[in-house]
């Protein structure tokens, strides 16, 4: 343990650090009779159970006034009960008070304290408690290190947790299933499934057999990372060693298969699940409903809901929201609204997601009056709109050119203290620019900057395009040049906008020069870049440069788009010789 002691020499005074946290030390005015204490502290009692934290505090105050003071074991039982109630700060405060009263801690009480700090996301203080143990000459046990590993994993410091596990092994501690599973869970959360699988093998080699939870955690992570083949391989291995998959295991695989549209495999796995007496739960069914709705199979999704009800598994708000979304995607707004209206009768109160789905459906169906009406209804019902709600409404109104109302909604959003995000500004800028309201768009752009949100290249693209649309090419050019100097650096879409704007103003040579500069500026030309220039040169009857760019386009793996193809064919039919355009058609 010498190396470990040296590693934590800076943390030797745990309780000094605790006191600096300035947790209030709670006291209760209740002074219970001795019989109350006896009820909770019989010699055969393994732990305490309290309905209210005040009862625990009352017992603590009684215990410290009792003579002789109860053993540290009784205090451990009390602190354990408080921790189970998730009153971590209170447990820390009482531990400090015990120290001040001269009640000597042991490994168990310090482990409880250490756990509290980890639960409070203060693993640094947890290591200070470890330092306190070493200073007192107490031997940290498996629970000590397992708790610290859990704290590091909760805080996202998985690499540190792995190193601590390696230290445990070096010091002849035998990590148990919980320790290993904690590390596996942490690795999966950061997407390091390769290392998690390696740890799975190490567990087996060290005589600590993985269980269903360990395997399921990795399988779920593989599924979420689109590694379904590896997940199925691990699933097969799991069953091969006699470990029965859980509902969670099957649900993870079914979810991944639904996402990849492997419906036959979904059916097979679902049937296997039922055959092995592993009953699907509301999450399994909800995933099926959601997947079917997203693929337009509303009738099948409705059948699943009916099966759930028949089997006594009540669909929840997630299930019904998926069903509503499915109807919205198919444009069946009346049926979606019917499901929405039925929610209270089914014991499901509509939440923000439910409202957002219906409002979005109305907006896409261009039924803005109903969308706005439902928006006001949700606020009356105590459901607070979020940024998604406002973005949806602003988008729907902007697409219908109802920009005055869209800006009013935007102002209301800001007045309620909601911070518009990148998407909000994209929607507003795009709507204003497409309608020619460039001055209003510039005003919104400046509001965005004042609010501390750094504009991205797509915000600038919208402005440059808007300036070109209203004939403000010079300002667009200046803004474009400024981006090349100070950033964000123009992308292919930015160049294409400027090329198109220059071409529309008849500045073909400048557009061609900008087209050529893309490679110099390390900006890859795309299909739009080539096609725009080809069409403009053909329009000006500059066949040589049109053919030259077409050759380059084909060599770079792009092909003519529909407008370019139509233009070439039209010119082919009108050309007397047809030789040049026949050659172009062959290349296309």
C-alpha cells in the first residue's frame, strides 16, 4: 500500500476538506423517548428504515445523547438508511458531526461517506476519505475501491477507473462482479465497446463470471453504435455459456433490427423471446410501434397497441406519442388529434413531446391556425413550450410567408426566457431572406451576435444568398471576402451561391475565376459548382468552356443534373449540325 499512500499524500486530511464544503449540520428539535431508539436498534436489527428524514435526524440526536454512546455499527446502520433515502448531503453532515463529537470512524462508516461524495459527483473528496483511512491505519477494502471506481465512472473518468482497477489487481484485491460491471458500463457509455469486450474475457479468466447485466450492457452499446453483427455474436456467446438473456437484452437487439429494417429478424427474435418465457414489456412494444410508424406501417403499429392492451400491458405516453407521430407523417392529422384527445381517458397526460408532435404535424399540413391554437392550449394546461415548440411554429409560419407572426412568436420566446438556438436563427433568417426582407434578416443576425451565439457558415450562406436575391451583389461580395479573411471559412455551398449570383448579374468571367479559385482555397467543388458553370456557358453559347468543365466534372466523378441535361438536349434539337452536342450527350 506504500505507493498508494504516496499517491494521496496531498489528500491526507479528509475531514478538513469536508468542513470546507460547509454542509449544514442538521439538527432536529425532536427528542424522542428511549423506547423510540430501542425500536430501531435491537441487537438483531440489520438496518434502519425511515419514512421521513426528520425521523432519522431525531434518532441521530438521541443516539449522541445516550450514555454510553452506541457503537459505530449503529451509526453505520443509521447513515446507511439515510443514504438509501438519497439524502447524501445529510449523511456527509452527520459524519462530520460524529468526528467532532469524538466518535471514531471505521472502514464501514468511511466507505459510506466516500460513497456519498461519489454520488454527489465529488470523487475528489472521495479520494480524500481514502487518504483519511490510510492516515488512521485502516485497510481499505473491496467496497472502498469499487465505490471509487463507480464515482470515477459516473464522472466520465473511465480511464482513471480502469487504472484503479488495474491497481486493485496488482495489490491482490479480487474485484467482484459489481466492480467489473461498473467499468464495463463506463466503457460502454464512452463507446469503447472493444475494451469492454476485452474486460469481459478477463473476467472469465479471473474466475468472475459475467452475468446477464454485464453482457446486456455491451450488447446494448454495440446496438446503439450500429454494430449489430457484433451484438448478435455476443448474444450467441452469452446463450452458449448458459446465461439467459433478459427483456433488456432482447429489446436492445429488436431496436437495432427495427432501425435497419430487418423485419423478419425482428419477428424471429420477438417470437424467440416469448417462447423462452421472457415477456416483452412496454419498452419492447413501444420500440416496435415507433419503428413501424416511422416506416409508414400505421395499421401494424395500431395492431401492436391492441395486443399490448389485450395482454394487460398498458401503452404509455411514449407509445401513444409514437402512434401520433406515425399518423402525422402520413398526413392523417385528424386521427393523430383523435389519439391525442383520448390520452387523458387512458391515464396518460400529454407532455411536451406529445404537443410538439401534433403541432409539427399541423405545421407540415399547413394548418397553422390549429397549430397556434394548440400552442396556446398547452400553455393553459401547464405544459411549458420548449425551443423545439417555438422552432416548429416559426418554421411553419415562415414557410407560409407569415413572417410578422413568426417574428412575434420569436419575440415571445425570448420574453419567456428561452434562448433561441442555432436552428431558430436559421429558420428565421431563411424565411426573411427568401421573402426579400434582407434588412429584417440582418437585424435578426445582429440579435444573434449580441446574444453571444457565434454565427456558423450556414447563417452566412443564408445572408449571402438573400443579398444576391435582392440584387445586393456588392454587399454579398464584401461579406464573402470578409469570411475568407476572418472566418468561418466559406464552404462549397457558399462558393456556389456567389457563383450563381455573379452569373445572374452577367459577370460570367468573375464567376469563372471564383470557380477556379475553389481548388486554390482548398474547397472541393461539387456537382452544383460544375453544373452551374456549364449551364451559364451554354446559355452564353461558350461551347468550348462548357465542354472543358463538363470533361472535368466527369473526371471528378460527377454527372449532369436534370436542368443541365434538359438544357443540353434542348440545344441538341435546335442545333443544325448536332455534332458538338451529340458529343456532350455521350459524356453525360
